[in-house]
C-alpha cells in the first residue's frame, strides 16, 4: 500500500514520505498526515519475538513507503546501536502495578532520543532520494529535551546545520548544560526571553516567512524541522508502543488481541498521538490516558471540548510539559473533522487570532478513546516517593505526572486493564526535583545540581548516566540569547545571510 501525505490545512496533497520529512512543516503552515492508515501486515504473535530494530522496520515500512527496504534497514541499524545503554532499547519495568516503558536509554537520556536518533538518517536519505542540492537547516524549538537530542543526532552530519531555541529559565539545569555544551561545528543553540510557546511560535513564523525562504534558497539553504511537527519524528515513536505490547505478549502478561491502556505525560501531544497511530494500525489499545501537569490545557480540552491557551503559564518541575499550544493536537483535530482541511484551518485560525476554539460534539465523540487527567507537583511528588519507597523504583517528574494521573484514573473508573506508562526521562535529568520528592525540599537545600545527582545515586544504588557525567566538566560552547522578535535575525546571522 503506497502512502502519501497531505497537509492538515489542505494546501498540499500527494507528498511522499521522504518529501514530507525534508519539508517538516507543510507550506500552508499545516502538519503532514498520511492519506490513509496502513494496517499491520504481520500478526502480533509474529511480531512478539522480534528485536527492537526488527519491530522498527515492520512498523516504519508501513508509513515510509518510498524508502527501499535497504534504505530503511540502514537508517534503523545506524540509529539503534551502541548509543543506547541496553540491547532492548526500550525495556519494560513493572512497579506499583504499572509497566513503565523506559524511553530514556539513549545518549541524551530522554524519550526524544527514540525518534531523533533516526531522523538525521531518514532526512539525509530523503535528501539523496530527492536530489536536494541545498544545505538542510534544522530549526527547532525545545521545552528541554528535543533540543539536545536533535543536536546530538545532527552534530557534524554532512549537509546539515541545526539551530535550537529554548526558553531561558524554563528548563532544568541539566537540560540547559546538555544543550550549551553540545559539540559539533554545525550546531547552534540560543536561549529566548519567554516560554516554550514563544519559541515554538517564533520558529513557525520563520517557516512561514516566504521572503526569508527565498533569501535562504539564494544562499543555498533550505529549512526543515526536528520537532514532532515533522512526520519523521512521529512515525518512529509508533514503534515503541507496538514493541511494548509485543514484549507483554511474549512474556505472557497478556493474550494476543487483549487490549492495554497507555498513559503518557503530555505537553506537545506528539508522544500520545503516536500511541493513537499505533491503535489505528491495529494495536489493541483501550484507553489513551493523557496526563497533564498544572498547565492543564489538554485536560480542560478533553473535559469540555474547548481548547483555550489564554491562561497563566506555570513553570513546573516537569518543564518539558510546560506548554499551552500543543502543536500535534492539530493532527487529531483534522482526523476528528473527517479530514476536512477547511474545518481544521478555521479552528487553527481561531486559536491563533482569538486564543481558543471549540470542537463539535461529533468531534468529541471521535476522540472518546482519550481520557484527560492532570496532577499537581505535590501529587506527582507523592507518587514518586511512594513508588521509590514501596518498590525501590526511581521515576522522573514527568513520569511522576503520568503515574499520579493513572492512579486517579484507576480510582475513578475501576479499570484494571494492563497499563503501559511512557517513562519519558531519566530521573537524573531532574535530580533535585526527584530528590526533593523522596526526601523533602530540605534535602537538596544549598546543594548544586551535581551534588544532588551523586546523592540520588547513593540513595537509589543506581549509576549516574554517562550523559550526566559528560557535562560535569564540559566546556560551555553556546551562550547566545535573544528576544522572540529577534529569532529570525539570529538565524540569518548564524547562516551568514
């Protein structure tokens, strides 16, 4: 089955997978969506014994139909190798009645590695396939994890440059150091005066600037994205939900065809959307539990049908979820409107101009697979402490939000379906918050980030990840800062345009 891609806003159709990956964002500002959902062409029983790499091929070949078998297998082999610290790539750990899918074993210890390890290979392969003669400039906004994972993936990749914007004072100290110490002659990172939504809006404006596009083309550059707006980010994320199900099946936790629940800590909506895509291609998923922190714009949306970003932006200890404009939700809105680009375009216009939109009852019914919940920092902290004290298992603050929301869901519904929770980052990435949750705020008072890291390691008996050790003494290589209005000029300056 040949799959092509179309914009959620109607401006482009019949785009190949490789073209969509190269472009990142559609020319009309929309996001690329497959023109149809393929179906798994092997049974789950057949998939159960496969390695992560083999599973990745079986899923990704369904969506990336213009890549040859040789091209796709080469991309997968280069992505999922010794840069992950476990052969399983994404192991499952059972704690407190939940199966935690550990997505942080890559070289930047966050789930973004799962897709951003392969995106550079998919993109450079796409450039060859489409005879691209320009240098590809990856432009990305990050709430903390995408930036480092993208820079690590694209560092010194021939024919590419990468520029990352992150919110100053809106990421953890470890996240900031990971970005500011990144090596690679083609990498650049800048802190912006604002929050993640300001960074993301600024990046989208640059993508939609036709005059800049012409200027860059004249100088031999073309823009693309490593954010989850890029379909090349989303497709690899489908893999780990299928892989988790297959491991549960192989270990006889579930029977073939038995449905599971999936709970995902969610900010930009891409990670849980990948689980929904897995369901659409044939994975038995019952409920998709969308877990928000105190920036609960998605919880309110699933509760009321109104998406409203006009609210106070709250900085929390789960900063990768501190987002009020969930870009990937547009893909679900498009599907819920029956793939009616005009309806979707109008709703996105309302969001941009008025700050909110309301979906119809029919659209809400379409989204009934989703359950929205949220947890406060206190609730998340209590669950982190409880799981560590009762199970000896350490989770980070984002996974803590997922676990706290799942606890509420079970109490509210009585649903005891086997559940997989996406564990999205190493606890060491947010060590002060995790330590404070377990031992109280006084336990970290006056300590620097790395002293807390060492204390957490001693307390838990787990080793400090290499990604954290590396930045302990690494030199700061990036120190740029700018206002959101200056982002375009910074890009031009970096590229010498």
